[in-house]
C-alpha cells in the first residue's frame, strides 16, 4: 500500500513538472519493489527531463532485462542515447 502511495505521489510530481521530487518518490518505491517496470520507465522519463541521460538509459536497460518487449523502455532508452550523442557532439559530456 505504501508502494502505491509513493508511486501516486511520484506521478503527481511529474504532472506538475517537479521531476527531482518525482525521482525521489520513484526511488523510494524501488526500495519496496524492484520488479515493477513502470517505476523505472517513469523515473527514466524524469531523468530525460533533467538531462540525466546516462541514468535514464540505465533505468531502461533494467526494465528491458525484466521485460524485453517494453515499448516505453525502448523509446525512452532511444531518447537517452540521442541525448548522450548530442552532448558528445557539443563537447559538453565528460
């Protein structure tokens, strides 16, 4: 039950554009349940919004190990790769 509350709070933060807060809520969820793919794809979305492409990619990789046909994970991982490539081209990625 606590898991669902944390997930809902995270989702509410996303709707309000408060991605840092949402990441914290989703990370709390992961301490309670590591098998819930939606938490990882939701957190990946937040990381993308925060330009944290490597973290987003890692969350998507995790989901695809559990569920190899997860469309959100494939899509968000592609966005993460795109973000990483843009950073590399502009010399801002270290």
